[in-house]
C-alpha cells in the first residue's frame, strides 16, 4: 500500500512538473516570438520611413505649391514600390495644417486602385490621433498601434524639417492582423516541442528505471535473481502456501579463497543453472555468497524440492578446469509465505549442524527460532545497557595462602536489564562474542576498575580475550589508563591458555608489551599436560590458573593430587603463582594447601558481589 501511494505521489509530482515546465516554456516562446516579430516590424517601419524621406528629397516640402498631379503620381508610384520591397502596408509623408493633418505623398495598394480610394495630394487625414499630431513636436521617431476602418496597424512617424523650416513627418504602416496568427503557430510549435521532449525524457526515464530495477534485483556476479527479487516475488505471489529451499554450497567459500572469485562464480552459476531447469516458472535466487533459493507451489512441494536436491549429481565434478566437486546442504520450509524464509534458514542451519543433505522445517524447530529471538533480544539488551550505563562490575575474592587473607579480587561484568534483573556472564557471554562486543565490555569494566581502585592498595585482575589482547584500539586505551595508574603491579590481566597456544607468537608479543607497563599476567584455564604447561611457563608470566574441571576432582583422585603437587613445585621453582578455582568446602581448601597451591577462589572463599571487603580478613584453615 505504501509503495502504491508513493508511486501515485511521484506520478502527480511528475505531471505537475510537466505542466509547470510546459507553461513556462510556452510562455517564454510566446514572449520571445512576439518580441522578435515586433522588433522586425519596428525595423522595417523605420527603414521604410527613412527611405521615404530619401525618395521625396530635402526640398520637396519647400515647394509644395509647385507640386502638380503628375509629380504626385510619380512620387506615389515610387513609394508604392518601396512598400512592396520592404513589405509594409503604406509609406507616406504629411504636414500639420492646423487643425488638420494633411498627406503630401502616399503609397497605395491594388485594392485602393480598384475601390478608388487612392490618397490624393493634400488630402486631410481625418483619423489623425493625438499621438500623430504630437509627433510633429517630437525629435525622435514615434511608434503607434492603431485601429481604423482599414484594420489593425502599427505606425512609425519620423519628424523632419525642410530647408525652409517646415516640419513634416515620414510615416509607414504595417498591418498586425497576422501577428496573432504567427503567435498561435509559435505556441503550438512550442507545445509540440515540449511534449515531444517530455515523452522522450519519459521514455528514457522508463528505460533507466527498468535497467535500475534489473540491476537491483539481479546478482551482479551471476546474472541470476537476488534476495531483493526473492522478497519482492514472495510479497507479490498470490499463493499463500509455497515450498522454499535454502541450499548451502558448503565448499564455495573455500573455492573462492583458493581459486578466486571468478571460479566461484562459475561454480554457483552451474549449480543455479541446473536447478533453474526444474523450478519454472520460479527463478533460482542467489541469497548470499554460498546460498541459493529455489521455490515451487506444487502439491507436496517440500518432497519435490527434497528429491530435486538429493538428486543433484554431487558425484560428478561441477567444473572440469579446475576439477571441482561440491556438496549441498539444504533446509526446506512450506506453508505461510510470510514465514518461509525464516523457517528455511532454521532448517538449513540444522542440516549443516547434523551434516545432512536436507532437513525439513518442523514444529520442534520452533525451539531454534525461539533461541534466535532470545539472542536478538539479548543483543538489544546489551546495546541498551552500554548506552544507559547499566554495566556493573562484580568482584570475586581470591585467597592468598601465604598471606592467609583475601589479597586479590577478580573483576567481571554483570548486565542489568530494563526490569532491573542482573544477568550473569553465563547468560550473555555467547551473544557478546558473536556480536563482537568483547572489546567494548572489557573497556567498560577496565574504566570502572581503574576509577575505583586508583587511590587504593587493592589488587585486582581482569580477563582479556585474544581479540582484546590483539586489538590496537583497546591496547591504546589500556596504555593510557596504565600511564596514570600509580601502582600497575596491583593489576593482573588474565589470558586464556587455549588462545595463547593457538596464537603463540602474537600472544607472546602482547604479553611482553603488557608486562613492560608493570602489570602482571596470569594464564587462565590451564588443562594440558606438563609438556604444554612447561611451554606456557616459559612465557613472561606471573601466574597460572588450573581449569576448574581438574581442581574439582583433586580431593577424590590421587593422580590429580600428584599432578597438582608436581605443578605447584614447578611453579614455585620458577616464581610463578599457582591458582585454583572451584573451592567448594573446607576439605578441598585444606587439600589444595597440602598440594602447595598458592592462591584459591571459589564458593568457599567468597562469591562475586558488587562490593569488596574494606578490610581483608584471614580465613580459618
């Protein structure tokens, strides 16, 4: 409905613009043509009047008493020839014999001869106007538009003075009856010209819109329909129940990265061309780089599409140069067209996860859709929490065996939602990672901790992910904060063991850079064998923390106890602190001390709270 209204509005705007432009162009043409015609008339009149003066001579009006009829007729004939040459109606001369204006010479027309109304010498000009009489006192040519029994005329009257001082006028008339007709012709031509160019512009605009629409609804790499075309076709389709399949070409992105985009385009084109032979009248749509969509409206369409996809010749190479094979995974949904695309996405993801060729969307898939909706809502909650300062720091105490007291606090983030409920890290951690908000969250908590502990002697630690430790922007922020921190040795940054092992060289460089600022480094989640642990301990670090799954079994498994005891000895020899978590009770607490562990955390030590103890207190052990 909105698109239809928009189209009508644009059509109205275009029509009004055309009418306004047409009126402006016609008006301009009318005035331009009229001015050109009138300028031409004025020029011809002036030339005729001045030429008449040359024909009669300077002394003609000094000897009017001597002019006879033969001389007058000869002069009239000369003036008549002049009117024909200059295409004017009449040329004449006159004097003012108060109270009358009299002709002293005049041209004539063939009609005048036939009707016997040729002007004679000294005939009075009874239609003389005030302008006509006033011209005898003028020093410049006078123009006049008049109407008499002979028609509509424009007249020029040019005053001259004879040798003996007689004032006389040379005049010329030109009929203006055909000016209106010329203007009408000009207006008609202007209208036709404007309309012609308007329709040419309309045609060009139509062709442009068609090409633009095609470019917007076509995949530029393959020429097939794209997602915009798919959404448009779904919206316009009158069938309420369709079947739709999203097909994922699993190897395509690897092919593109290895052979280049042009080879990838050839692969997807071959696949789309194959399916297009079986889906008429519906086209094949390219949904994304490695995803395409096929549709049908036949009865039990999901079974038809399933067979179509399963029968794809995956055992034959899709390209021979280079020799390439591909595998397909697809999700199929049927029913209400408004939900087709979302449901097919869910089914396609399930097919990929279960390594199946085809998965049909079913009611139980609603759990996946609900999970997607929850993730989206949680992402919005996180974004809102950042904008409205609803990210708070919680502190988990860490007990130092040698000092017999809580000597450090682990800083972690909690999110307060719109209803005031507190979300723990377990709830939002996946969304933070998927949404690439880790750096933003780390920056927020770092700023809170620096502000809170800057003027205290409290030791605290903060986890950094691999993305955090290698993000130049966040590292710059950490450097700025550490320059102003009076005791950076009280700060510990915790890095995950797996991230360190997977990116050893880059993480080693990050560790050295952070250590140069005076902070301490702890490797978190250590769960590998002694050989790998020894490699980690060669880094410039201050502490390692065992994975909680290992420490949780220590008091029940003697081999685990021996492993931790041996690791504690290695750490002590290298001046590295050994930290364990998941200390749930007094028995575990004592067993870890017996194994030589230096620091502990867990429920028995203290839970995470938004406050820290103002005074450290010793725990009984």
